[in-house]
């Protein structure tokens, strides 16, 4: 799926006159499809029919939603409570249309309903098929706000986003939505403690072999015979970090070793340690250690 096709999955189609005024950024990974959409056009009338799908779209508004109406199954809805920082849920199984005029700015994430059902089964609860919400009514949810805002830097540099990080955010979001809006309670589990030494070693070897982050959370979980939810909890209990953070620390550990012990260029080290490119390496290294890799190397070798 191209970026333009992916954008259509998280946003309603726009008129050709409006499309030129729309700024959009889309990030697509196997378990994550998210986009940021913005227009500063003051009075352009936007109308569109939302494509039907077996999915939800969750939207975080970064500015007040402009005035306008919605229709769900031919029933008129007056949207309300869509202030900046508020979220909304759209059920794409319904026949929906929207009309509004004015500037807007929001982040939307596309969620397949089967993903919610899989989470419910993993939690030992009855199958989850619905997210309870009021169509056309915004709501305040600090967890949704925090998770969707955390994706904005990733939208600016999608080539730097690892599969592990995308899986981590997707799992956290599905977990929160299922627990908060799915009207079910997860069953108690007898799983206690962290990973066994054998499983921890196996997982670390897998991540070492995929420093670019291309290994998925599901693949790591299967290596331990656990579900993704249980694996993520057990890994964090064992290491004190979620898998994507451990992976970044391992990248930087290897990078420091190569900076001290090899004559490889910064670009070569970036590639050997799983960074998307040299600038990604430099930003990550500087953010973690407070100095650039070039300066760090000169200080160690002087």
C-alpha cells in the first residue's frame, strides 16, 4: 500500500479543490497505520463520505474541530466537545459522511476490529467486538493523548521507526482501548515473574541479529511461547525496559564499542548498529549521551 493509499484508510476522501491545501504525513507498519492531517484554510467547505471498513479510526484533535455536521446511517449528528486535546472514535462499519468548514489539525490511527478481538482472547475474556462510544462526541483521555502525541516525531521520520517500537505503541493503545471502552474485564492470569534465563538469552540473540528493529514483538513472544501482552510485561519485569528501549540501548552500546575500537566511519557504524542513516545515529547518540559520536570518539582517543 502506498502512502497516499494508506492516508485514505485513516482520513475521509477530500475534494480535489481541497487536496492541494491539505498537509498529511502517514506512517505504516504491519501493526500500525497512523496519519497526521492539517489544513490552515480558513473557510474551505470540506465534504466527504467515509469509506466503510471493519475497523475503527481513533482521532486526537490538535486544534478545535471546525463547525459542521456529520451523518451516520442518514441520521444527522451535530459534533460536540471536540476541543483541542480531545479524541473521537469513528466506527467505519457505519455509513458515514462529514461536512465542515475551517482549519483543522489532528492525528488519526486506524484500528482493525480483529486486533481488538485478539487482545480480548489473549486476556482470557469474552470476545471483544465493540468499542463503546458516542458518535460525534469528543472526549478527554490522557492516555490516548499521550500515545498519539508520542507518534508525531515518528511521522516526521518514518524510516527511523522500528517494527518493535510500532508494535509497542500499537499494543499499548489496543490494551487501553479494550480495557477502557470494550466493556469487559480481563481474566486473572497465573503468569508471574519475568522471563526465564533461557528465554531472555534467546530474545536478546534475536534482537542482536536484528538491530534495525525489523523483528516484531510477535516473533519475540513466539520464541518464548507467550502472547505479545504477556511477553511485553515479562520482558519489562526482567530488564526494566520495554523491548524497543532495550534495543536502542544495545545499538548505542555497540556503537560506543565500534567508535573506540575500529576505524569505521560514522556512516558505517550507523549501518552496523541498525540505525536508518548517519543523522539518525547522530541524533540518537547525542540525545542519550549528551555529545555527538564524533566528539565522543575524539575524547576517547585523545
